[in-house]
């Protein structure tokens, strides 16, 4: 990550059109709330006050649906009376309030927190693409990038429907090494911040990373969209496989055996494989 930032900074020193970073995930509304208070002043205090501690809640504490209604009224006020620069933070606050007031699990998957979050991420990407000259690289977990999810639509599903072939879903995989994540025990986060998890090479034939490592040791990129394919390759891409699946939270005893069923031909347009990775080092 540090190398990416350093190279982009060097590129932007002389670029006619600099590269910029834009957040699309409405998980943390603290900056948006601060911008709204600065833009709207005391006139909007009755609308902002009910959202006073919204930024401190995160997704660890489920909010009441009344908060979503309060955030929606704030956005309506901004769209009608507020300055243009307040519209984006008002949208982020409303998105967060809606997502954080939904359940993690529900008999109807469309009503869950995760489905709403992915839909909003796709909407925010689409807003960036409203610029005719925009070129956007979306960096997210494979579970968000994929074009075909198991239960309900994810960000990649929405983007593929909206942009068609212009959306290229590149899955990022690794063979073995380390990653850093928060620990979960008995359904709760363990205090102390993220820790390192060691992951050995996969030893199951259904595992995609194991097959890629055996076929071509070392780092490589595979384009799944075009080119001639031998019948065994086409059959493998169309068959159910397993991908490593890690996010911001993991369990110490089961992390190395955490896989997600995936049909590569349906989920991704390409795969970027790194043989070995190291866990992040906080600065």
C-alpha cells in the first residue's frame, strides 16, 4: 500500500490529470458529519443534533431505524436549501444510517446490512463515472468485486449490470503468507487491534490458489475473458471451486481453512495471483 501511494504521488507531480483517491464505502460518516456542521451552521442544528453520536457507532452497534429517517430528512433539507458542497456528505450520512440500522442477517437477504452496503458502494462508483472522461479502478475485497454472488447482489453484480463489458472484475489471490485482521472470539471482536494470521499453502484440489500455484509458480495475471481455451481449462473455469476468503475480521483457529465457493467463469474477468504475501505494517 505504501509503495502504491509513493508511486502515485510521484506520478501526480507531473501528470496533466492527477490520480485521486475517493472513498465509496459509507462505513464511517465522521468526516461527512463534520463537513455538514461546517457548511450548514446553526440553522441546521435541529436536523444535525439527532445524529450527534452517529459517527461513533460504526457497525458494531445496530442503530434504530429512526436514525435513518432523521438522516433522510437532513438530506432532503440539504438538497433543497443547502449549498452544493453539502450534498455529498449528506448522502454519505444517509447511506450510513440506512446500512447501520439494518440487521446482519434476515430471512429476506435483500433487507440485510450487507446488501444495502454493496448497493450504495455501486451507486457511489456510478456517480464517479458520470464524468465522461473518468477512469475508475475500484479496490475492494473479492466478495465485493465479484460479478456473481451466492445469495444476494453485491457491488460487482450492480456494476456489471450497469456498465456491462466496461466493468472488468479482477480477483486478487495469494498462495501463502500472512495477513492482518481483527480477531473474533465467541462472536465478539477481541480487543487490542489487528493481529497477524499465518496462512500455509492450500492442499485441496478444489482450491483455486493451489491450482494456480501448481500451474504457474510465482506471481502472474490470468485474463479469463478471451483467448483459446483447451477443454479441460474451460471445464475447470465453469466448475465450482474454492477461494480463500479473508476480511477485516478472522478467527484464529479457522482462518487458514476459510474458503468461499466460486465459479470463476461467472465471478471474475481475470485473476491476479501473488505467490507469497506479507501482513500489513501500520505506520
